[in-house]
C-alpha cells in the first residue's frame, strides 16, 4: 500500500493531499529514511511523522482496505511515540493557547472551546 494512502487510512492526516504534502516536505520517514508518497508500506515498518509540536512514531501492523474509524486504528497502526514527548507537546499547546497576542480582543467562541479542551 502506498505511504500517503496508509497515512490517510490510519488517520495520521485528515486528507490524502495533506499526507502527500507532508511527505514531499520531508516531514515523513520510513525506517529512518525519507520517502516518496508512492513508497510501499509493509507491516512491521516504522513511520515517523514530524508535526508542529513533536515527532509521531507509528508502526504499521496491517494494511487497511480504506480509511478506518478511529476505534479501529490500533488494529492497523501502533503508536510508539514516547508518552513524555506527547505530554510535553500537550503542555506546549496549552501554553500557546493561553498566550494571546495583545490587541486581538476577547477570544471567540471557537478560541474559548479550544482553550477549555486543552485545559481539561
């Protein structure tokens, strides 16, 4: 299965075109080597995805036929990102959400919901 399709199927990216964009930008590697969108993924390979806040490490367990529901993702991909890295990224996201540049006014309803979601 193509790398871009697999990343989309296991919900690493919202759309396949976003997956292709990230791969071409060099933010995705397979077994430590930068890959192209057409690279074949096989079970057992480790895929690293650099996001804005941290590096997400996924191990391919199976190849889904199409995009799977969130509850079925653990059957196809194992998240091997260390918990400390995930928690540090969440903390950074909380800090960024809490800091609003001066002069932007009050938070919008959407901003308030994001801030509340991050705070727990």
